[in-house]
C-alpha cells in the first residue's frame, strides 16, 4: 500500500472450513481469532458486506468483537476517505 500506518490483515475463515475467500462470509468468531493478536488502539476497518442487518452470519455484532472496528461501505471511495481521514487526524 505504500504506507507504514496501514496493514491488511488476513482472516482465516474456519467457520466455513477455510475455503472461503469473500468478505461477505466472515463471521465474528473468525474476526475475533485474528483481532486477539492485534494491538489495542489501532483502527480496524471492515467492509459493510460482512454484515447483514448489523450482524455477522454467526449472529455476533461488531460490538461483540475484541477490538473496536469501523464498518465502511464496500467501495473504493469509502475506503479512500477512511484512509485519507486517518492521515489528517
């Protein structure tokens, strides 16, 4: 990404057996497994397609995650705005 302050975190999808490669099938339990090893106080962005009516497919919500996350629209403009906003804060 060309920035020291941005990382992309892989999330192993164990809920569906590990053969899933789309964000829309992420579940809270798998996200928590990844977030557990990540530092507190960082920003974590998730695309809105991870949620259906505010819940992950396993019934958890973003509030149930181990770290606060920001849910952003699944388009390039929203991602850019979230990343540019991080630079100007």
